[in-house]
């Protein structure tokens, strides 16, 4: 009687699987950065709500959040999130990508608000799906959810004031 066991992937292969997640997030970050090339100037020219942070805050915050988003996607994929979990992760990433050109390049604050509300809902869905297979992945997205919630209020405030 012969038993076969599936060979588990080597640690090096598991770490290499992080690359597509990091690359997808990097593409979103770079494209967002290109779409927001004049964002500092635009942001300073807007009437801002009293709770608006200074423009310099956004870069460091998004850098950390993008790392968390990539690692969360990878952890959930490793844990078996499947097509539904990874697909939802991709959808939230695309909604994230759409916001910057809508807000900064097109000055469409209302459409940007619609997009960010959809993004907020998509993040909640991803967290729920990830929590089923990898609680750490879900928790890594908590700061992202909080920041996007804050950004939604900021977007709404800017829309009301401008």
C-alpha cells in the first residue's frame, strides 16, 4: 500500500508568491501617484474641513497601508481565500486606483465620493472574506478601513465646501 502526500511548497516559493500581490499594489500606487502629480497644489487650493490633515501626511500613511494591503492579500491567498477572496481583494484595489484620478486629475469630487463609498464597502467585504480563512489578513486591513472611512468623510467635506 502506497500513500502519497502532497509536497508542501518551500518557504522560498511561499515568499515568492508575495511578489504578484506587491506588484499589483505597487502598480496602483504608481498610477495613483501619476494621477496625483499636482495633488499637493490642488489640495492646498481647496476649501478644507477643519479636520483635514496637512498634505504631507498622505504619502507616509498610504505607503504603510499599501504594504499592509499586499501582505493581507498574500496571507489570505496562502490560507485558501480562493477566487472569491482574491477577486474581492482585486476589486477593492481597482476602486482604490479609480479614486485618485477622479478626485485630483478630473476634479470630480462627487464621483470620487461615490467611488470611495464603494471602496469602503468593498474593504468590509474583503475583511469578512479574509477573516474566514486568515484572521491576521483581516486585521491587517483594519487600518486601511479606518483610513478610508476618514478619507470618505474628508471627501464629503471637500465636496460640500467646494
